[in-house]
């Protein structure tokens, strides 16, 4: 007998509070007070009596008792207390950090009856289906019904790359010789060559350094399967090489068997280069030149053409056509940037070219590191194209100090005092020793030359000279403005905070009146419309000053820049293996970065570059930045390798140009196992197979699959798009508080950055219908261009899941896909399911207030089991927003910069955790059951309650596994719909008991277009 959703709701309406009496009453303020008392009783926290585990982690209570064992000294004493605290934390966490969950006897019986009815109905479960999986790889999935999905899945998990390439070689290629087509393209080309527009462009092209190497390049391409081309900035390699090859093949009568693909590391580059090349060929996009990026394309014709695309998109092409049968030439541009996709493709092509001896590979780098790529491809030929820039005069820190007489702050009362300080701090001591090792010999050398004053030499010896001084930057900027000819000034700083501080210093100083100066901040968080203003030349007599991050190194060119101030540092994402965390900290640039920055001053005339580091420091720089594969997580790389049947991942990645650390590989494998994307033998699971085909991080991929199954598509897809690409919020300098208040409003009092992301996009899409989106974006400090892209990404996700059969429609706003999208409690639970195991625990000071606005000044204590204390990022809705209705939060981005920050967080109920995160164990202790989700997520309840939760979870796990292995939409009028409805109701009531409004017209309502 089938249970309707209405009957389920009536069952659950009779439930008592799921957290037990006094834990989370509906009353808001008083409810949280009771929650604090509950925490004190059960040892979760409190300020009296014995310390909680959290307080012990902070180190309170140290020194009580008998002290440390005799004989320990210095650091040994510290290590003793550290290990002791960890042991106490572990012990107390395992016994005391329980949160009570209670269901009354009547409720338990009602749910049992419902589950029995569902069990008897079995309307959506194949009686032969069982999740018993034994035997070899194919036997492991005998329980899955025969289907197209099963056949394709087993083909992927049981095959290998050589078999895959062999099958790909049998596919029909679009590149078949056609003499009439060859003649047609040749005649078209000859007509074009006679046009005035083409001739004008040709005159410009002939002046480029690459044009002088045209025949030499064509000879190398003809005689070799792989070549490497290095070229300086401005040499024209990006726009010209593909044209040389295409024109040569057209003239030789080979147009019908020629299709060139040229990869670019960035979306904007793929579009802008394609547009430029089409213009040089005196034609519109879509003829012999096209581009394709995610969500946007203007395809070129099938043959006799060039397609510009991103490296990530080319990897998608290789999934369906690993032998690249539809292409004759592969040009990988900007490989010096060493992004993960480029390195992956370079490695994969090495396995493809033996099967495709007719395929030509051209690797292009902007720097002289071509030898490394040449050696990787068995010493293939390489050619260098000189560039053209105007001369740039360089000054280093010693010169700047001589000019400005700037004095760095003293370290302390004396250098000896600093030496005492650094003896206690190993990291600082190492930095100081390294500094002395290179600066002292250099200063002595300068003394012998007598080129610089004693004042300058003293400043160079000061370790503070290695730090970024915004005061020095401002003084140097003013010096240029008052003593140098007209020209824009480009200042490179590490991050947004530095840009904000310098901008404030300059604007409030009174030295830069608006009538004489225009100061632009430039970073990736700025709206594109604002960035465009930067390229405009200012009126006569007005000096333009741009304060930028490394985005201005290569991504954009500001033509009127004459002066560059280079602080010598940039923020670079790295992966800390020891602590399993991404970091974003200022680091010294590489020589390649420094060269690019200097070159910005010589684009259209002679220029000047001021480096705010010494010549001695420059000698310590690496030649090139560390490859991205060595400084990032590898989950997406692993899934790509698995779908391409590349075998054991450690073996494959050992073959890349610069192999990642095996420990980094193992950490990513471990996460994929936790996500159930890989099994214990490193094989793809059905879920992993689906995730590998999505253009998403595996966590957000899992999130959208859950969103589809729970019929909660639009908000979940909006969140996934924002986490995958970037959120649309920006923060104008000087309006930080106002921007924060607007973001809080979009959070709908849910204590959730992720809800704010969904609501921001929902209101934008509503505004588009009523032509009010522009004013909305201005009011809420949102980028309209980013929101448009996120809206398109939602549609792309829907198309993907529709093709996978998880949705009936490719429209993300289809009513059938959004029957539960107005339920914010469910949205947050799905986010939690996708982001697990990213869980943090909070303990907030002060008294509970229901609304953020009344609690913003409260400090938030938050920690994760692997890191200990962490911080909420200032951009988060929840920063300074506690106390919270639940002690648990889920997050997507955790990054270490000045501290370990959680960038985006959502407060989640314990019930949402229990019903969305894997349960590790259920054990009896003194008449209670303890449900463990992980070592620091433990919940205590009566055995009957534990039995109900366990059975619901078993039903949910079974249903999810079945739907993943048998893709299809949920039948809400059958028993599978009854199970999900029961879970939704539990999750919803849990949020309502915490005082949160989470359904109906409050927030994301998709049944009424006019709701807001």
C-alpha cells in the first residue's frame, strides 16, 4: 500500500521534538539559553566546572596537577603538554560530546508502521535487487538490472586506455579526403587574399616576429609529429601559428583532412583570440575560425578550420573520442603556465600519438623553458621566436630607497632582542637565517662599490625590508606623479586586502585629488563592467593609477601603462600535505612572473619598472611558478583518469612531467572513497561514473545528483554553480558594511552562505522577467555578468542530468524538478550531503538571538577535527554572527592564509547530519545508543529512536544506491517517494524546532513567480 506525502506529514506532525526536551525549543532566545544549559550538563561546553574538550584544545588548565615528568627541557616540555592535551581531548570527545535525540514511543510506533507498509508495497524495488556485492569486478554488479547504463559502466571499469583507443580508431572520422571540397576552400581562400580587408590585416601580420619564422615552423610541423615553440610576449605565436598551418594545408589541397584545435588556459583568451584570428582572415566567426568554451560556442566548419577552446573542454572531447579522430593538429598554447589540465593532456597525448601517427602536436610556451617539454617528448625539435617590446628601465629596492629615503620600522629595541625572539620560533628563525645568508654578502659587495649610501645599506640589512610596506608604495607612487612624464602607473600587490588598504591610504591622504588622479582597484572580484573602465585613457592632465593583483600580468593588457611598481609577491594556492589543507599565502614571485610584470611597462612605449625587492632577493627566485598539479587537490584529475581508463592513478601520475607527491594522490583517493565515488580497489563506483562525467568538483557533483533525486533542483544547482565557478558578490572599497548587510538579507535568516547564493540568483532571474535585474544587482552588490553565467550553468547541469536520466527535463526551472525547492531545510541538508566530510563545530560566546543583526558583535569559536580552532572568513554571513541554533556547520572552501578560514558555511541541524552523512556505528552505552557519524559527531538516543533512524537511513541508502545504478526520476506517488517525503519532513521539523522558517513563501518559492 502506497503512502501519500500528505499521510506522511500527518504522521510526522505528531512527532515530539527530535532533539529531546529542552534542547532546541521553538522560542528562539530562551531556547538557545536552554541549549547552553544542556551543553553544560552534557560536557559540550560551558564556562563553569570542568573544562570542555574545546577549552582543553585551547590549552586551558595547563600546569595543574603534578606537572611534566622530570628531565624534560624547553621544547620537550611543550611537546609533552601538547600530546597530553590531545590525549585528553580524544578521550573526552569520545565520551562526552553527545547531543540528545529523543522520539516518543507513539512516534516510533507510527514510523515503524509506515516503514512496514513501504516494505510490503515494494512498488519501486526490483525483488531481485540486493546490495550484496561479492566476487570480481563484473560479479560485483550483477544486482544491477541490464541497461545501457550498466553496459557502459562495466565497459569503463573493466577496460583500459589501449582498448579504448583501439575502439576510438574504428569510429568514423569527419576528416575524409574530399577533392571537390579542397578545391572549394582553395578558391575561397584566393578570393579572400585579394580583398582589401585581408591585405590590410596581412600587412600587420607580416610585421610580427613569428611571420619571419613561418616557413621554418611549417617545415618542422611537416617533418615531425611533435614540436615545441617558445615565443616572447608580442611575437604573435598565439594568433599566427594555427593560421600558417591552415593556409599551408589549404594551398596543398588538404583542407578536407585538416581540423586544428588550439587550447587556451582561460575562457576569455579562447574567445578573444578566436575573434582576432577571424578578423585577420577577413571573416566572421563560424567559418574557418570558431571557439568553444563552457556554455558558449561559435563552432567552426568541420574541416579546413581552427577551433579555439579551453584545456578543460578538450579533456571532455577526449572522453568521447580519445584518439581525437576528428582533428589533424593539436596546438597546446600557454603550456608554461603548467595548469593541471594542460599537464594532464600533455601526458595523455604521449599515449595517443603511437596510435595516431598522422596527428601533429604543437606545444607553445611564452618562456624559454622549452627544453623540459622537448625532453619529455623524446627530444623533439624546438624553435624560439623572439618577441618585441619597448625597452624598460629597471630599479630595485636599493634604488627605490636611494630615491625616496624611506626608512623601515625598527625590529625592536635592538637586533639582539629580535634574535632572542626568533630563537623561540623555529619558522621565524629559519627565515631570519636565510635572509642573513643572502643579504650580508650582497650588502658587503655594495659597500665595496660605494654606489649606495650607508642609510640604504642599513635599510637593506633590516629584515622588515622583506615585508610589504604600503607606505613605501604610496611614497614611490607620489614620487612618480610629481617627477616623471605622463603615463599610467600599474601597482602589483598580493591580494584584495592589500589593494583595499592602499586605496584607502591614497584616497584619504589628500595627495591625489579626483581632478588630477583616477585610482582604480583591479582584482578578479570586480564586476566586468567596472574592469572595462580601466582600459579607457584618462583626460589630458589626469594620471591613471591601477592597483592590481597578478590578474594584470597576462590576463589583460592596459595599453597606456608606462610605470610599474612590483611588490614582488603574489598569493598562490598551495596544498599543504602535512595538514591536508589548501593554503593561500603571499609568496615571492618567480623570475617568469617578474619578467611579465616588467613587460607591462613596455607595451606601447619605453617604460620603467620599480621592484620593491633587492637584486639579491631576485637571485633567490625560482625560474617558473610551481606546476598547479603539485599545489592542488587531485580528485577531479583522478576521476578524469578513471573515465579515460588510465588504470591505477599512482602509475599514471608518475608519468606526468612533474609527478605529484604520492601522499597528495592518496589524500585525494581517500576523499573519493569517502564520497563513495571509488571502491576500496580504486575502481569507479556507479556514483563515481556519474561524477566523472560532470564538469564539477565531485562534491558539488554529488550535490546536484541529490538535488535531482529530491526534486530540489533550482536552489541546489545555483549553489553548485556558484561553488564551481565563483559567487556573484563583490565588495566595493568603502562599502564593506553595506555589502555585508545586503548579503545577510539574501541569507533569509538561515545562517547559510549557500542559501544566500541561491537566493541571489533566484531574485536576479525574477528581475530579468520584469526587467529589474540591473537595479537589483546594483542594490545588492552583485555582478550581473556572473549571475548570467551561473544561470547558464544551472541549465547546463540540468541538461547533463537529463541526459543521465536523473531529470525529465533539461529546464532547471521545470515544475517536476522543483516540487521541494521551496524547502530551505532540505536545501541545506542536500548541501551537507554533498560537502561531507567538511563538517565544523561551533561554540559561540554571548546569548542567542534569532537574527544575525542583533548578534553580529559576538565572537565565534569554531573548529574542525583535523585542524583544531579555525576562523570564519570575513566574507561569510556567519562571521561574528553567532551564537547559532545548532553547533554544526558544513563548508566547501577551507583555506589557510593569515589563519585557517572557512569561506562559506551553512549551519545544519543534527538530524540533517544523521540523514545525509554516512553513519559509522551505533553502539549501546548504559542503556542508550550512541550514533557515530565521525569521531567528533556523536548523538545519544533511546534504542527505539536509534532503531528508527537506522531503518530510515538504510531505506535512504538503498534507494539512493538503486537510483544511481538505475538512473531515473523518483516516483513520488510510490514507496520511494514516501521514504524521501518522510526524511524531508524530519529534516524540516528539525529546522522549525530551531526557530528557522524554511518552507512556503519564506524564501525560495518556485511555485509563484512573484514571490520574493
